[in-house]
C-alpha cells in the first residue's frame, strides 16, 4: 500500500517536473496541418493559434522545412521566419525550397507564406463597429499585437531577375497596409517586415526612396553610410566566420565572446538588431553553451533549425 502511494507521488512529481521543462506551443488545427482548407477567418486564429503564446526572439531558419511552414513558427511565438525563393524564366511563380530538387509546384511563396499571412492578418484585424477607430493594424501575435513578424526572403536565383517577382508577391500585403515601409529614410512599422537576403540586390534596394522591404546587413561590415537602420534593421552573420571554427565544448572563449559582443553592441548602437547563423549544433553541450552565450550577449534573434529546442532557451 505504502509502496503504491509513493510510486504514485513519484509519477505525479515526474509529470509536474517534465511539464515545467516543456515549452508550450499552440496546437495547429488538423485542417492546416494536412494542408487542406484555409484558416477560416475569425474561427481558429482568433481563438487558438497564438493565444497564450509568448513572443520569442527566435529565427526559424529554413522555416519551410517545418512540419507546417509558418504556422509551426507562430505556434512557438517565433518572431522571424525565412523562405528560400527561386525564380525560373518565363514563370511568374516563386518557388520555395532549399535546392531545386526540393521544389514543387504547390510550394510557393504565395501558398506557404503570403496567402496564410493575409488570412491571419485579416482575422487579427476584423472590420466592425469595435475597430472603426483603430488605425494601427494588429500583428500576428495575440499576446503582442504591436510585434512585427520578420519575413526573410532568401533569394536563391539571380537577384535583379527575381526581385520584381518578390515585390509582386508582396503587393497584396502592401495594399492592406500590413508591411513595414520606408519613405525618405523614415520607417513606418507594420505587422510584417520583409528582409531580403541571399542574392537580394543591395544597390536596387537602397536606390528605392519608398520601399516595403529591407536588406539583411553584414554584421561584420556595418557602417552608417552603407547600412543605416532604415536599410538594414537587422544584420546577420555566420558565427563561424566571425570567431572561427575552433570553439571549445564550453562555447566561445573570452576573445571570441568579446568579438561577438563588440559586433552586437555596434549594431545596437546603430539601431540594428542582430542574428548569427552557422552556430555549430554538435556536440550538444557546445551548442547549448553557444546558445546561452549568444543570448547573454544580447543578440536579438536566435537562429535555429529546432524551434522546440530554441524555445527552451529564449
Ligand atoms: C561602408 O561599407 C561599404 C560597403 O561595405 C563600403 O564600400 C564603404 O567604404 C564603407 N564606408 C565606410 C565609411 O567605411
């Protein structure tokens, strides 16, 4: 009898402890999961998707690999997602995937990102007698409606040939007033902030006085002339190219740590947020140490391929 009681107590304690360590992600409804059906404006999003989800400074690297692109990230409160886009001559559609072998006609920038964002934001911004006086649109997070979602567009094909199609794909979001824009060097924040990276044409981007997209700045080469915050509100870089590949099991040594800290401080002084990619993920102890150091330094977006894991750090 006594043994039974104690084993039951042990089970309860184990469950409670496991529960404390777990990070809650909102459940993704079955019809979204299966790729069937749309969100059903005002039904699931407003009730479920990001309710109770705390916003976290995480960047969902290769987001389109997720169980359900975009939605998995939002369900963890992740504020930044990334899509690799491909353009092919004679075809207006932008395809999303890591390499050409991964492309398919139903995985496009429109179907995976733009259309769902239009649905989500329509649900977050109902037009009715309660909202007539609201002139700042709500973002995608119920718990932080002023938080913008960073949408990184990693251009894989020729920048100048591809970018016009990116602009065209973004137009429906722009027309609704849901993109962060720039006019005469002044930023006006919106629910979605588009950051061009990869082959995004820098000279073209900075040449536009009125823009609804930005350029991912080089974290180790920032200067006010080339990369003011209204051009690059975020700067990124490979951790391995900043500190080298010799990183011990306890993470960065003090020289490496200070080098990263210096770059982050400089970016922050310029009003620019930061992200490091190419953070070694193995061995696990070293990865964990690096994640902790990157967060301790104050870098804004923790770049990850594993949302559930990263959400336990931020
Ligand atoms: C700023 O960066 C650009 C691009 O890397 C470079 O061409 C330019 O010389 C830099 N300017 C200064 C003042 O360092």
